[in-house]
């Protein structure tokens, strides 16, 4: 027990709050906006994941989850249209090799 107590107090954890990188909040709001007319447990789960994302790359990877929710509640064509509408915003904050050609 002494070893555990020694380790626990030897290097106290310090919280470091940082502002999210530029553009994250804008993209997060746009992703949440395309889900406005969707509802249900899975949508709530995706919204929570969007709120928890801290970097543009994380939001980029969540596009598939957003697509799946929209397609399940509307149609694939609607999901494609909405996701494609977000690509210009991602181009502003992510490297071109990740987002793809214009």
C-alpha cells in the first residue's frame, strides 16, 4: 500500500485545458446542423461523439457515422448531398491529401 500511495502522490496530474484548433467549432456546428431533422438513440450517440471530438481529423472520421444516420432516416442521396456540402469546410482545416481533390 505504501508503494501505491508513494506513486499516487509523486507526480500529481495537472489539468491542461486547451482551446480546440481553429475551425473545429465551425465544422462541428455544420455536422450537427445536417442532423437537425434526425432523431433517435443512434442520432443522439453520433451527436455526443461530435461534441466529444477535439480535432478536425476526428470530425472527418465521423462523417461515415453521420452519413449512416441520415441515410437510415432519409435516403442515401440525401446523405451524400449533405456530406458533400461539408467538404469545403473540411478543406479549410485539413491537409488536401486527406480531403481529396477539389
